[in-house]
């Protein structure tokens, strides 16, 4: 990230202007992508000790490396933790309540001149990613309502299109999955 952009985020308290305009609302951190030397082996710990269930996983030779998605209650939340072998997939994910909130947050981040890394359609969620000033990857996502997607799905998506077009894409995937 550029020094100019880093300098923009040095305040610890919001200014009156920032408080008045307010950032879009998010529900909180809902999952993390943790770097793991061997995601499949580490998943055993999370299943045995934490009582989680494997939702889906990718093999080590997949394009993004080995990934294991785990959830405590997959019917309520698709995944609570993601174990990744590729450091570029490590992230912290913040959930928003609606597609409108996702798009508002997307526009807000762009207005703040924070570069968007990529936007993805994961079938179970639509999301976009960016780095904080120290290089940690942040994901903002909206849950689409699709369940039981057993394969890893990640296709680029354009969040600059109208909301109705994005909803049609979710409906299309609902018929597929």
C-alpha cells in the first residue's frame, strides 16, 4: 500500500465528519481464513477438539492450494473457519446483512480510495476483498442463502452492476446447486 494511503489511516478516533457520515454497517467478524501447513491434518483438531464439521475441501494440487472449510453448525453458517495452505488466501471476513449493504460497503471502500483486490461469487456468498494498511486481507461478504454447495466455488463478479442483475445471478446458481 502506498505511503500516502497508509498516512490516511493513522488516526485512532474518528473525526466529527467521519462520525456524521458513518461507514456502512457490518454484522461483525463471521469467519477467518487461517494459514495452515497441512489444512487437512489441522482440520482433525478442529473437528475433534472444537466439535466442528468439514463442509468442503480442496486438494493440495488445486489452483488455490489445499483449503478446508469448517463449521460448528453448517445449517446456520456455511463456514466459521477456513484453513488455507496458500498465504494469499488468509483473511478476516466481515458479514453484512443484505446485498444492498454489501454494495454500499463496496462503494464506501472505493470512495475511501482503498484498492479492491477482487470481487468473487462463492455461490454461498458474494464478496469483495481488500488489504488493510498492514497488508491483512479483509473480506466483506453477504450470504446468498444457498446451502449445501459441496465444491469450492469462486468466480469473479462485477459489483458495479445493478443489484437486480446480481440477484439474477444468485437465482441462476440456486437452480444449478
